[in-house]
C-alpha cells in the first residue's frame, strides 16, 4: 500500500510522486526520495551477485580437480564463504543507506567487513582442520573485495551522474545564521554529487525580516518553526548550522520533535574541517561530548603507508618504464635541453629535496619567469599561466595528462615523497606560509592528493590550502585509496592541468 502524508485540511498527498515535485497548498512540495531504498537494494543485490559469482567460479575451477569430494568439501566451503561474507556485510552496516554513494566510509566499512570475514574463515578452518581453507582466505576473499569494490564504484558513478542532472537528491531544510547557511548552500550547489538539495531555510527572524529568499532558497520561517515545517513538508535532512539560538536544550528538543519521522538531523560542529576517524561522541559525566583525537603521524597505519608507497612506486616504475623511455626521447627531439627537469621543493618537516619531472618548458624557462610576473594567473602564492609561452609542444601534452610527473615515482621510491599527500611547495612558497598553512609540512608531499582530484590549477588558493589541511587532519588509508582511484579519472579528463 502506498504511504500517504496528511497535509492541510485533511488533504492526503502521496510522497512518492515524480522527482519534479508536487504542489501542496499552492506551492511545490518535496520530491520523491524512494530512490534511496532502491539504490540500497541495488547495492545489496549486486554485492550478493558478485560474491556468488566469485565463489562459484573458484569453487567450480578448483572443485573439478576433486570431483569425488565436491559436495562434501568444496560445496560446503563455497556456500559457507558466501554466507559468511554476506553476514559480515550486514553486521558491519556496510549496507546502511547513510554511507552509500559518497565518501570513503562506504569503502572503509566494506574493507572492514571482508577482513572480518577472512579472520572468521581462518579461525573456522583451523577449528575444522581444513586443508583447503587457504584458497578461500587468500584467493576468494581478495577476489570478492576487488569485484565488490568495483561494482560499488560503478554504482556510485551512476548515482553521481543522476545527481548532477538534478535527480536522486535529498531535500534539505537548513536552519541557522544566514552567513553559515550561505556557505552551506554554496557548497551543496558546487558539489551536487554529495546528494543534498537545500530547498528551504529557517532563519533567526523568519519571513519578512530582510528578504524572503536566501541565495535563491525560500525562507519559510524562524528557527523555532523547524520541526513543524519538517513534519508538514517531508524534508529528508535537517541541517543545523551555527547560530546563538541553538543552545543544547533547544537542539535536544528539536531532536525529540523530529523523532518518529524520516528526517535525519545533521548538526555542523564548530570544527568544520575536522571529520572522519578523528571525531568521536563520548558520554563524559553523563554529558555528550565531541572528542577530537590527535592526527596520526606515526604508528601502524603510517608504516603501512610507507610500505605501500615504496612497493607501489617500484611496481609503477617497472610498468611505465617503456612509456617513460618514449617520453624522454620525445622531449629530447622536441626542443633543446635535457629530458628531465630538477627543482628544489620542500618536503616533510620543511626539509628540502630535489623533485624530478620530465622537462615541459624550453631551456632557461626559470630565468624568463620574472618577465611574465605581471601575467600570473595562479592563485595565492602559485605562479601559473594557462597559455605559458615557455611550454613546448610535447610539454603541453605531458602537462595535460600529468605524464610529466611520472619521474616523481623516483622521489616516492627514495622516501622524499608519498603517492598521496599535499602538493610539494617551492622554497619561496613555504617561506611565505603562515602558522596554519605550515601544517601542510607535517606529512610528506604527494604525487597526487585532494587538490589533484578537485581541479588542480583551477582551484582558488584558499580552497587548495583547505584541501591540503583537510588531508593532513583527516588522513586514513581508506582516504588514500579513494584519492588514488579518483586520480585516474582526473588525469584522463585533464581538468585544471596547464
């Protein structure tokens, strides 16, 4: 039976009308949000199908070698592995709608659940003295991980495409000070793939104070009216931004008033750029407290990152060695000068190192920079020109697809850089850093990073700094994996590369 919501004088309105919205009391109401459950079902079905496919393929391939014991041994292990993986995905909330479709948390939970399945499978194999359990731990589980992460990523690409076209968005009611809501509105419009569409706002003074719209979004009432508007119009998210009105008592009452509905309440903390694994909610003396843990610059995860950096750089150097040889010859043939360009950069803790790239400019380009200073198009401390006359024909192609940066794998291999990290600054840039920006130097600079997948040279200076600081503050292995995955698409599109 279709669900209905009571509106006005006994009027019943179906909330699952088309996405364009429905008219309620003379104005457009909330669009349908049943896509969330449909997307969740799609994830569950594809995860189940991917797991079944891998298990069946491995079981069939290796089971034919031991056909006599197939039903007794291989069949039981195959069926047990699939049940264990799906059970682990369910118990670790890897199918929770709140984490699907965005952020690193989805893949973090997926990886955690599959690792837990491998551990349980190993313990079960030891208890049952099974000689074939290694195949399922070291072949089946990694294969399931690869396939499920790939299908999750493809589903996410589809979802993000829908959101860029204005579909599959959660209707949001924002409530707070006008300044903080303007920032929130601007961010949601800039990043539609995050899935929010702010359709109404409540301000401290409500309608008629200054204006009836805030950056094009209707003002529907005061901060005290939030719960009434949510119940009446069916918003999926209530975004509470900072304002003196929001005392702990009022926030608690708002949370109580939203109980029993589908709306999710999201409160923006004061520490806007600290997120992810560093934020924890603890009860201290019966009072809920937001605990912010220190950034992790040492320890096991960092050791894993070091190993991945060195091994990854070695493997990539071997794979790309034919391409690098060809590029080196093209650079030499295109213009006078060497194949490589060396430049001093600043690394971790302010230590300088020599960065290696393919040469993309004419010889003596550094000396000609002063003559082009008045044409600088770079943001902040950066010097950039979209049509730099010093760039060679081959160099322009190399820059567009970031091929000129491949020799930096040598810097990663020797330990002065990482595969993922902040952009490596020039000495004169770092000398002009303030105390806050110097936090970029707490970690190794990276071959790629959040700046690489977010627009590169097209980014404003403040946004580039914010992304680098966010990486330093919220680093995790899962975040590195997401950045590396997205780098490939950023390189292919060549956005912001010049």
